[in-house]
C-alpha cells in the first residue's frame, strides 16, 4: 500500500500538545507546522496550502469554532476546501455531531492517541478524495 505524506497545520495553544501532536505526525511520515491560535492559523492558511488542519476547540485570541467558521466562510469565496479535524480535551458524546454541524470533517479527543489520529486522518482524507 502506498504511503501518503500530508502537510498538516496544527493549531493548539498548549505547548506540550503541540510537541506531542507534531511528534506523532512525524512518526506517521507527515509534516506538522504549528501555530498557537486561530488568528495565526488564518494568516498561515492565507500564505500556504495544507493538506489538513488539526484545530483545537478551546484557545485564546480566536477559538477553534470561530476559526472553523472563518475558514468555511473564506472557502465560499475561494472555491477551495480545507479538510479540518477538531481536537478537544472535553470529549462528550454530542461533540461529533456538534462539530460536524459547525463544519468539521472529524474530531479527536485529547490527549492525542497515535492510532486514533492515523485512523481519523485516513478516514477524512480518503473520504474527501473519493467525493
């Protein structure tokens, strides 16, 4: 089976989570670029393309849901689609539906588990590529 390499924007305000997530991405053969809030994520996305965004729900400056709404709004103008997986430290059974309704392609609870991240990335990326 062919190995895919994704460039992933990791948006998280927690230094340890940034490092852990980037390390997991690296171990899976992907590249992570880290920013610590949604405002920086929007700026970064305006400057370069990413295969995927891992977006923390709760952050200062601009939280994940506000960032998600901004990205989805900009897509209506650009015509491009950005795959986004939300990261949440407060996983509740209703989160998946709530985040999907907000425009997320998937979500993972924190702390990030390597197998869960790999599964969700593959599910999101290959589901989107088959549409």
